[in-house]
């Protein structure tokens, strides 16, 4: 069970809230967007479907806010997820916009119906704009869910797939001597096949972590074979979980230069 931070959007029952919260907008926003498109296309169904659709969009917008806040809390523990975080911001803005626009449009339509007036060209144009926003929300929701799932699962699933050919052998790994591992040895492990870094005088083998890093592999590949003390401090200084995970990859002490 993870230690609490006092942030109400951080943990739920000792586990990160974000993986649970993100399902609300990712599922309900596409559902509401499709429902809205149906309401726009089928005027005779509006009276029975419009309010449920607006309600679903309202819950999706609230869920998007919780997903964003919980995602920021999770990023504070494990690092920024990059593109997924950017799409999450777009998801919140789109969900809120679609909910407000759908509610305003339906209230306007009800008012016109009671007054027995036609919406005319304005109604047609507003319907087209609303449909475009609904399609945009649908696309952003799918992309947000996809990038989140990719960051967590793609490389792990690919990593357990059976391989018909043996993995290529990596050259001999220098071991820590009495004086430690030289920075030259670290520099020799500078790619995805073998990624070593030095942080605060300790050498770590991050090869396995390259594909598992929540912020994407480029964040790790950019520091392979280097002294990444400043980079790690800039991203994770004062965070317990990244430091605990880093310790699992320790190789040895860095030799004095």
C-alpha cells in the first residue's frame, strides 16, 4: 500500500486513483458524443433522449476533471506521461465544452418548441457545429485512452511474446572493482540494448526500465551512458517512489574521476 500524500485525488484504498477515474470520461464521453449525434440526426427522438445524453455528458465532464487531477497526482509519483498528459488536458476542455454546448442547445430547442417556432438556418448551423464538437470529443477520448494504455501495457505485452530467435548477446559487462565503475564503462552502455546511468555516485542499469517508464522511452534513452544526477533531481527530487524504483537497478558505485 502506497503512503498517502494528503491529496484527495492521489489514492483510493491505498492505490492510485487515476487508473480508476480515467475510465469515466474515456467511456462516457464517447457514449455521450454518439448519443448527441443521434439526437441531432433524429429530431423525433429528442424528447426522450436529449436529457439522458446531456446527463451522461455532464458526468463525463466531471469525470474528466477528476481524471486530470488524479493524473497529476500520479505524475508527481512516477513522472510525466508526456503525450497522454497533454491529451488529458484536451479531454477535459472538450468534455466541458461539449456538455455546456449540448445543454445550451437543448434548452434553446425546448424554448423554440414551446413557442412553436422554427430554428431556421441558425438551428442548422448550430447543429453542424455541435456535431463537429461531438466528433472531436470522440476522437480525443479514443486517443487519450489509447496513449494511456500504450504507456502502461504495450511494451510489457510485447516483452512476453515468444521469440523464434535467441536474443543477440550483449558484450561483456564490466563489473565493479575495488575502485568502483568508471564513467567510461558507463558511457559504453548508451542505448536501449544496455542502458547504464550514474546518479549521485551510484551506477544503475536501466535497460529494463526504458520501455516501462511512464513518460516514454525517450526520457530514459536520452540519459543512457551519462551522469544523470541533475536530470533525475530536476524530475524526481524529494519523491520517494522514483528513488525506491531506481534502487532496484543498482549495479555498483561510481569510481572517483
